[in-house]
C-alpha cells in the first residue's frame, strides 16, 4: 500500500505536468487507455470471462469512477497537489453516508463523529487555502471525493455479488477510455511528440502499477491497516508539491488536512 500511495502521488505529479499541454479529457483518456490495454492483455492470457451477471452495477461503478477521475484531474491542474489529493480522499466520508442511505446500515456514534470531524476539516481547508478564483476548483475537488465514494459503494456491492476485481477494473478502464475519447472528439486533440510523450507514459504506468499494488495490498493484507496506509498518498503529494512547485500551505490548512485524514481513518475503522 505504501508503494501504491507513492505511485498514485507520482501519477498526480504527471497529471499536473501534463495539464500545461493536454486537456483534462486527454489526460483521463491516456491514463485509462494504458490500464485498459494492460488489464485486457492479462484477461486474454488467463482466459477470463468478461460476462458479468451484474452488468448494471459494473456500468454504474464505471460511470461514477470516470466522472470522479475527470473532476480529480481538473482539481490537480488548478490547486496545490496536496489540497487536490486531500479533497479527493474525502471519499470514505461520503461512502459512510451512502451506506447509511442506500444500504440502510445504522451508523455507530464513532462513525458519525468521524464524518462530522471530516466535514469540519473540509470547511477549514476550503476557507483559508483558496482565493476567490480557486473556489470552483476546490468544489470540483470535493465533488471528485463525492463521486469516488459512490464508485466505492458500487465496488462494495460488486464484491458482495462475487465479481472479481480484474473484471471491475476492466469495465472501469473501458468506460473511462471511451467517455474521455468522446469528450476529446468535441474538445481538442493536442499533438504528441518526444517532448511530452514521457508525461503520458509516466502517468499511465504509475496509475496502472498503483492499481495493481493496491489490489494486492487489499487482497493480502489487513483491510483496516491497508486503508489507513492509503492516506500516505497525501504526505507524498505534499512533499512533491513543495519540492516541484513550491507549494506552501499555512498551519491552518495543515491542521485541516490532518483532520480529514484522521476522520477518514476513523471512518474506515468504524465501518464493518
């Protein structure tokens, strides 16, 4: 999970670098195309079946994940890297709300306290960090966490239905690649050359390797420990932001980030 977190942070670096030359749709397309090709090759080699008895849930997860990814990449392009990543990692808070609403699970007091703590952290983080023109990007980043939470709710239901992880990742990569490709057709197509192709390859490779590492971590390790370690992505992103772009967050913002991370860990530990 630590390796996956580092790779996800590296993906964020490539996204931020690529934002100067590519649109959000293009970045999502190339990021998901690599994953689609890798997973497709693995499926062909193993002879796995793509037929799903819960195809509707697969498409629901894929659409939610695609929307969340597009919003996340936009936030990375317009916000300090650590801030964008932290807003996206509010997904466990939204997931806790979704499980209460859709699955009718009765939340514990600890879970309610963790969610309340997280949203206090969100308000504090949005208040001092953003200038007026950054508010839209901040809300977009928060919306990416909302979408990711809904996608994870579908992942949970797919797991309960017995769907293998690789099939879920395949459908997500397929839908995201097609959706981003359609968006590109109506937006723009930026030329690819030797001076920028390394950004796309680095982004796609880091994202795919991070997904594989994360899947293995959840399959082999203790779920709560792995989920808690996932927040090390925020730390890695903070370091990259300071080293590469000179991002400097005030003490209030760091306290807000700590609140959000702490609430996320508590939310995970409070859930079943």
